[in-house]
């Protein structure tokens, strides 16, 4: 499940984002708009959600997050 976040993730959202990969979360961030897409199996999955939400490619960066460490 890919979520678009504009504020801090809730515990339920964290659980949903971890469903795809278990121990870490793939995400993409629009550094200009300050929004994050996360929860996909690939960075590209998250990136596509941001690009469909009017983000510009030059402003989108991907990352991995290990919230349990």
C-alpha cells in the first residue's frame, strides 16, 4: 500500500507501509512540496504517485528507511 504523507505518520500508517517489505520502507520525497510517498516495493512505485500528484521529477528523491533500527 502506497501512502502520500504530508504530516508525521501514525502508528497505523507505519504498519501499512511496512507490509510490503517487512523490515524497511521504500519511499520517495518531494523536497520542494514537502510530501512523501511510501510503502511500495520499489522507489519508482512511490515516485510515480508523487509525479501523478503534480511533483516535478527534479524535486523527487528516493530513500530506504529502517524504522525498527
